[in-house]
């Protein structure tokens, strides 16, 4: 590994993470409103409109386990195989909303 490669990996990971809601993992380009809204009405680039409106989470008391179940149910409704839903849901604790939760 060359000098500075670790920095490049961190930058690439950050860029990839910015493309997904940091609460539910939906690709931001699939959000019909192109992101949630901040309290001042501006677009929030971290969270989708399903999760974040007017500067707050739509379901503030939701646990990561509840979000995982919700996402797996939605993916099942969309015809996504259960194994893929399970793999996706396993990654949710790494998203910013859940990583920062204590």
C-alpha cells in the first residue's frame, strides 16, 4: 500500500456514504424529494425525505433493530430476496444515525 492510500480509502468511503441516507440506507437518487429538509427548509444531504423532515427524524424513537425490520419488510414487498434484505439490514448500524446513537 502506497503512502497516502489510507486517506484515499477514507475519502472514497465518505463519498460512497454520502450517496445513501444515513438512517435507512436508501440511495439518495431514489428519494423522490432528493433528500430530507432542515428546519430552515433547505435540503438535508445526509438523510432522505422518508426519514428526516423539518430538521428532525420522522420517527425519533426508532431503534436500529426496528429500522432493520422495517427495511427488510419493505424490501420483501419489493420482491427482493430475504437473504439480500438481511445482508442490507446488517449494514444499517454502520450508518451515521445509528453509529452516533448510544
